[in-house]
C-alpha cells in the first residue's frame, strides 16, 4: 500500500479514537448528575430494614443456594432448601439475587419487608459473566487473584473464519495471534502468550474442558467460553507444561428448563488479502535485457521480439503462431478464482431437569479452494477442499442426591483434497504462479498429443511445471482424519463426613487416526522449436516441430498413515468448600496421569504423572489468598530428578469492600492483586537424552575392492543433567469497575525469568562426537497487558466500547555463546530470534563513490546501483565482521484490538479493528528479488537503479538488476527488512432479529446477519500479508471474507 494511503488510514484511525474519547466523555457527563443524586440518597438511607423472602424458579419451585447480596456492600446470605432467606439491608439499597443457572435479578428496597422473587433460567451459553474457568473448575471473577482473560463463545460464533484460533484474535489481552495462511483446513495461527521466553517451543498449551486437545476440532456452536491463563497462579498446577501459558476452552452444557433447539446457517465468499503485482511479457523482456547489459552481456530479446510482446500486451498477433511463441500470461490470474465459497451448518439441542441435563450438537463445514481448475478435465476433484463433520454430546446425570455422573463424547471427521502430491502441492502451485515469467510458455500448444488425445501443454526444459498441468494432470491427494474423545466424570458429595467435601474421578480417552491417499501422475510439456528470430520451425509435412520434455505417466496408487495416536488421562481427587462466618475456604487436591501413544513411530508412550492442589481463602470477600501447586514428572528425565515442584502464591485485596469505599458513588469495584511462582516447560528437543543411544550406519570400506561395511555409530553422549525449563513468574494487577460497572479496566504488569533452557553451547569438536544440548539457557521476559471497556445505554440505544493491548519484550541472558571478535556481534543480551546482517547505506551512485568506499567482498564486481554497506569495525573491508543486530524478527511484541458494539431495538452492529507492531520481516527470495531461480519480475522492480537512465539514480527504490552478480545485493541486510506494522478491519457485522410474535412462542429468536473478516488492511508493504510473517510468501494467501448467516432458536 502506498505511504500516502497508509498515512490517510492512520489519520482515519486517530479520528475514530477521538470520536471514541468524545463518546466516553459524553457518557461521563451524562452520569455525573447520578453521582450527586446518589450522595443525596445516601443521607436518606440511614436505617437497616429486616427483609425476608422466598426465591423460586419459573415452575414455582424453590431454589437453593441463591446468593443474596446488598449491592456495593459486604452484606450477603444464601437461600436454604426452601428457597428462603433473611437479610438486614438499608432502605433505598438494591438487593441482588445471583445463581449460576438463572438470570440475575435486582430489586430496589423501599418499604417492603417481604420479597418474593422469581428467577428465570438462562441459556447455558450465557452463564459465564462472573464465572472464570480454571484448569479444573471455576471461580467468581471478583475473587480471582491470578491473571486471566475470558470471552463468551457467542462473541466469536458468527465470525467467518473457519479456524478457531483466528476467531479469538484481537479479543483477549495477553495473546499475540498471527494467522499463517489461508489454505482450506490449514488456516493455522502462531500464538504467543505474553511474548516469548524460550529458545524451544513457544506456543501455549490448549485445553478443551481440562484436557490437551485441539480447539480447531470444535464447531463454534460448541464453545461456551475461551479463557487465557497467564501467570504462575493460574498455570503452576500444570507442572512441566505451564510456562507458555494455557488457553482453556469450555464447551456448552445443558441446563434445567425446557428443551431448546438452535440452528445456524452461514455461508460466504473468500478473497485473498494481497495479490502479486506481476509484470507482463514486454516489461519482463525489457528488464531481462537490462540485467544482461548490467552484467556485461548482449541482450537476449531482439527489437522485433519486444515489438511482438508489445503487440501481445494489446492482444495483437502477426501470425497464427505468435501467441504460442510470444505468450503474455499472468498465471496467477489465470489459475485462481476472484472469489471462492465456504459454508457451515450447525444445530444444537439442550435442556434438562433436576435429574439430567444434556447438550447435543452437530456441525458441517465445506471450505473450497481458490484454484481455477478445469472441471471437464477429470472425473475427480483437484481443487483444494475441506469437508468436516463434528458431533458432540455432553450429558450430566444426578444418579442420586449426592452422586453426579457426566459423560462427554465428541467426534470429528475431516476430508481434505489437494491437486497432485500433498507434500509439494501448495508450494509448487504458488511458486509457479507467482514466479514463472509471463513468456515462459503458452498454457496449450496448438496441436493434440496423439498418444493421450489431449491438448499439448506448453513448457520447456527450464519450465516443466505447467500450472494447468499441476492443477489438472497431476492427479490428486486425499487425507481422511478421524478424531474421537470421551470423558467420564464422577462426583460424589461426602457431606455426611463433613459439609462441603466432595470426591471426584475422571477418565478421558482420545483417539486420532489419519490416512493419506495419493493418486499422482506426471505430464509431458512441449515447446515449439524456433529460430533466433522467433520464427517457428516446420517439419517436412508443414507441421510444427516440437521439443518434448518429461513424460506422461499413469496415475500411481499409494497411501500412508502418518498419524495414529491414543491418549489416556486419569484424574482423581478431593475438594472441600466451607464458610465459617466471614471466612471462606476452598481446598482441592488431585492426582493426574496422561499417557500418549503414537502408533506410527517406535517410541515408547509419553507419560506425565503428578499431583496438584489449590487452596483458596477469602475473608469477608475482601482479603484474598490462593496457593497453587503442581508436582509433575516424566520418563524423559532421570529417576533422580524426574519430578518438578511448581508452587505459586497470589494475594488480592478488594478495596471497594472496605468501609471507606463502600458508599463511594463512583467506584463500584476495586481490587489489587499480585502473584509469584514457578512454572515448567519440558521441551528438551530430544528423546531420552539421559540414555546413551547408538544407531546403525554405513561403515568404512575394506579390502582390495574397497567394499563398504555396515556398522554402528554413537549418538550424542548421554546427558546426566537433562532437565526442564523453570520460569519464575511475577505479576501485579489491578481490576476496576466505575460508575455502576459502566467503565471497566484490568491491567497487569508481568516479569519472568526462565532458566535451564536446552540450547547448544559453543564447544570444540575435538571429541569427534556430536554434543547434545545443555540446560544452560536463560531468558527474561517482561511487559504488560490491559483491557478497557465502557458499556451504557440511552433509552433503547445500547453501546459498548472496548480496547485491549499487549506488549512483551524479551532478552537472552545466557545461551552458551562463544566470545565474538567484536562485542556488537554477541547474541546474548538481544531478543530471541533476532535478525542479523549488514547495515545498508543506500545505493552506490557512481564508480568514484565505490572507489572511495570500503571494499565489498560479497560480489566479484561492484557497480553503481549496488547496495552500499557500513564498515562497522572500520577495517576498510565489508565482510561478516560488519554484521550487526538489525532488530527483532517477524514475531510480534505488540498487538491491540478495539471493538465497538451498538444495538437499537432489533438491530445490532459490531466492528473490531486489530493492530500489530514490533516485528520486522526480512523479505527474501521470489517475492522481492529479480529473476530469482529463473523467475519473473514484479511491479516494484520498475523502481530499480537503471545505469542507462541517470534520472532514476537518486530516487531508485531497488538496486540495479542482475542475473548473476547478486550475492552482494542479496546478502542479509537492513535493505530488505520491512515493518510488520499492520491495522486490520478484522470483523464487522450487522444483524437484525426478526420479531417472532407470529410464531406464538414456537420461535424464540430469528436473526439475520452479514459480516466480513479481514476485509480492509493497512500495512507498510504490499509484497506480502505481514501477518503471515513469511519472508518469501510463496504460500496459500490469507483470505478476507464476506459472510451471510441465519440463526434460529426454538
């Protein structure tokens, strides 16, 4: 995108944020009179009144365990088995009635002494406003002392993107999410929780209902909530696997009440966010000749060739063969669709009574590819495609008054298709569409291949991969993946021993099976033999003379089973919850075991075993303390050091419950919290590193004929101190709600020190053996994340503004690095995965400037228009000693999201902008360099330094062109680094809920909506989609989408 456009867009966003601030100030002013009114009413309400009552449900049955509180005061009680309560409350105060299965109710106390309250059941998907889902259980958000963020599943259900990781982008502070590509079924994402802290695996653990499972296997209608657990207080219990944070996905469950049916249909169009700007044959030939002249060679394309390419640009050909000898093709435009289609269908049924509750759902997804295939060429599909079916059943049964059994079953079957061989399908197609010169070959030659009775495909010995052939004459590959999970949970109250005591046991089984089918074949290409003037050579019979390359083969038949695994989880423990006056105590202790077996390798099952506990204490809901602990071990470590101990302590102070803030008309809630503890990460980079391993290998040659003998070789020597990473984490947080909860703010500062990271030290090779990695690495990571929101209404008009922000910076403190000749080349002290290279000072403008500059050693010949580099060490030579730290790599260290929600009567509207910064991409290869690997040229090459045109020298945006003398210009340097800064219109949606009174209670809700995803993007370069952080961007592009949907519930 041009800089001017980028600048205008930035100004637009500044303007939008000014509007947001003005709306916030107007809301504040509107609320100010209420503050004075509240002060007046405080003087009136000076007496407490004894109030009693009964709380019932819609059937008139009493509800036990309803929390009855006086708003903004530490006065509370709960209803008994008869639904009765008694409370002393001031006149003019508000009584709040809360139960997790019912819609919260409030009543203003005036002269009443008896209150009869009826609560309505709420859909199970709406029960998370005050409930935070932890590793094993949940806790009220006001009592949390750890750092977390959580969103409702309904907030992401309608998003157009298929991959669930990308659905949560821009909504959860602490998460840095980068979509990697847009291939159907593989629209993956890289996720960092509060940045990076290790040289090893950096992605957080993802749990579904407490067990390690992929969230991508879920249909969106199954998701109740997504919770991110960020600090030691929330992750320590996960032992060896908790350092990179945890994403907990909670699925929907049934609730008491009538059966509810919910159906959802959505479908939409997909388009690439960026497209290559390729030049045509005339520009290609012109620049190719220029590159040859720059290299001291004569032009390849003669004047009449250029004239023919100019004619081809305008669709004019002098004779019948010119369109084959002088083609002008844009292979990307020819073999990709402008738009493609995706569709999703889902239905769920839930309900229950006091004996049993259930949630059952099913979903279907069809996600088609962007390839423009010839549908008449084959009887089978060769377009990229994904088809997936998901099912789920969550059932809770009250076997007895004290005994509850839950059984969760889920399954998913996915089928994917690729043109040609799966392993190289995407890279081959996009490399040849993006990089093949426009004049390389015509798609078809004019004649028919008599052996196959098919049109001859164009090509040559240099360009054998005709794009049409790759799509339509290479066969296909198919993958079938079946996944099944089952979780049985048993919970029994032991209140006959002591009140609040429970015992529970869980068993979970996961099965994953994958089968690949390969039906690939090869094809032949033809080029017309021509003389140096470009005239076709004819055979004696007057037919064209062809040069054949390759061969046509029959379709092969093969397959493999790349993935087949089983996972068993066992969990058993006790929990105890009691209230003693103003003291509330919760304790939990569990035993866990996870066993993972992969049938497609020869390794032993991977086993994790351990214990964990949580003790939570609250005094008057004012002073909070939590102790979490995990003890976990793995067979990958020595018996003497197999189990790790991971404790965490967190404290909280709810200042708003203190007497000096209870009656404050502005502060609704104020909590300070802090946590500290240790977490682990067991990515050692190897298998049984403590065990000496040997492997068969080719041995030396003996005898007069030098016959090779097989033998054994010694692997890396056994490591007797192999261990897990240990991350010491500290967090300080603030939770505030103001103006009767209209304004909410949560902010956290975090600091982490990670040690014992497995990394390769710099050691001499005098032993003649491969060294293993050693646990010597140290990294520190720090930053902050926050969320801010304002929600209010003016009559029927409701509005909400929210903003999240995450920033994380890391630094390597130790990596076993040798001492460099120059201190500025030390990697220690720099961020992880940093980029290193030469500092570019622009382009040489003259031979005199070259002669007066340090000697360039990367190219044999240096000419005006080549990149000029800085001599950092001042020795008069540009070499590896001049490489310096250029900055961070393409991974982000900052991301934000800004959301606006509006509703009026039956209309609703939402818009989400996301932004990223901090990363820099070193763009290389075919996407930016000229004629790379016999490739083409793009629009940005027109801005090159042209030695024959002095007017281009001063403002050139690209070095002089060359075919052979490119090593110096292509060396890693600051010249090729592009900022990853980006702003996206991530999601925008407009909906209308049709009035359903006509259905006489049959239809509860009928909503129509249209939304878009990734629809607008502003970034610093148009060479790639910077979110993908792919330096060459030879990949399936990230997509933008327009989606239409219907949601109906009964």
